[in-house]
C-alpha cells in the first residue's frame, strides 16, 4: 500500500481560522485518501505582523492577510495560482467575491491566494443589554457619542486597530488614504480624523487600548458583562452570533453613519496561499480548490465556524439563520470596504504607524506631529517600491 502524500498548513489561532480548515482537510482526505493534510496555528498578532516568507521551509499552505502580498511576492515564495487553477474557477471566485476580497490577492498580474475568509469592521452589540437599558443601536456619529457618554460603548484600541480606525475616519472626512505618491492623507484631514477618534476613545474604558477585536467580542459576549453594550466598529466574527459559541449572543450590522454617509471600514479577511518550493504542488492545488469551491464554502466551511469568502455563502438562508442574520446584515459593509496597500514596505509602514496613531489617540503625541510623521514614514517605506500600490 502506497503511503499518502502529507501536506502541512499554518493558519491563525481562532475557531474561525482553524476549525473550518481542519474540517475541510478531514473531508478532503475522505475523498482523496492519497492526500493527508494537517493544520497548525499561529497567534493573531503573528498573522497580522510576522513575516510569511520563512514559513515556506516547513509548510505547504499558509493563510495570510492581503497587505503582505507585495512583500511575499517579491520574496518569490508563493505559487502563482492562476498558472495552476482553471480560469473558469478563478472567474467564479472573482464574480462571487465578497467586496474586493478576491482582488486583494491579485498582484503584478497573478493571483497569489484564494479568498477563503472575508471580514471588515462592523457594528457589534448585545441586544439583551440594549433592550434592558431601553437603548437602540445609534444611527449616526452624534448618537454614538451620546451612547459613549452614558458609558455603554467598547472599541478595540490595540495599535493596528487604532490605525485601521484612523484610515476609516480619513475616508469619512473626505480623502482616500495612499491615493498619491506624496502622502497618506493631507495633514489637515489627518488631524480632523484623529480629533474625532480621540473624542470617541476618551469615552471608552482605559482597558480598550489593549484589546483587539477578538478580545472585545469575548468581553461583550461574556455573562459577566453588564456595561459594554455596543461597539461601533470591530472586525466581525460570525462565531459570536451563533448559539452555543459564547455565553451570550452578539448581533452585528451597519456601523453608525458619519455626516449622513455610511462609514467605509477597512477590508480584512484571509487568503489561502501555496508555497512554491514544496514538492506536492498538484495535491496542494487540488485541496485549495476544494476549500474555496462555492459549495464547500456555503456548507462545510461555514458550518464549521468559518466566515467564508464566497458570496453564495453570505446570501444563503440557512447560514443567515445559523448566525442571527450576520452575513446578510453586514454584507454591504464588506462590499464597500477599503483595500489597504500591498506594496513591499507596507507592513513596515503599518508596524510603525500603528503605535504612533495609538499614542496620538491617547494624547501622548500631538496631532500635527502624528500627521507629519505618518507622511514621512510613508515616503520611507515606498522609496524602493512602485507607486504606491497596484489597483485591483
């Protein structure tokens, strides 16, 4: 008897990132006993910040974040999927993308990952606590501030999420970040965005500065929570809207409007990529297609805690019943989400800009100094890169 081909993958450490891949690997092995796949985990912090390039020595697959694509492609470690996956399959992926999830993994004319997971900051709240206090989710920014003054809001303020909120507010104020080679945004726009966020974050508990969206969801969904009733924007997790996952159910939907316009939050999600230097290329491609396939995404992937990247899963009635309408209620937010740059050097920008923005929001660094430093950092990180990022 011939031994099966063994493949290894690494993903991020959360039920949403791990369990659906374990389930798909198990089912794929049942269909293809000649291929066995194991999945391992790394922290959310490593998923957001740590280099992907070194993982190709030990793994066949990696689940990654789209802003790293420019750097990883330059390193030459990923397999260009469009050269190995049928064009019709990729056309279906593009046509059924949630927002720009699929396009965010397109770079220099190639497709480097399949968008198996889609996310963006959405509003999150405890309906039971809102009802008990006679409250409704705020529809606009002034209503959000009023709710905050009454001590009811939670906003994840860890550095990278402070930066994501800053980019969102720049869009709300009226300028698209990174649109030119000259700046992140105009310094005056940056200051206005920072002022709005300072005012909001001043209404949150000090502990918010240490929390990422998972921490905020865990806090809000705990049985002990009585005050964190509403979060205006945090990367959504459909798990917390499913019965049995946490002590209490969380409801998700549209963030508050700003100056009578919907907020444009920043695209997240995750892509499944294949390392180029591994021997079992054909087998790896077959599994990647299986995971990203519309039917797998709609059923097996979603039913095992996944937050799929294929649109058919988001509009599926059974999936919305399972998650308290999470997918239908937030799809429009993801469809308009802003895509971060992907040039080689962006991760350095994000790593250095995030704590700077957080320090500014905490009142440690002045507004103008923050705006100036962000633009200087942008110039430093793009100096050796094509301007500034490929449009998709």
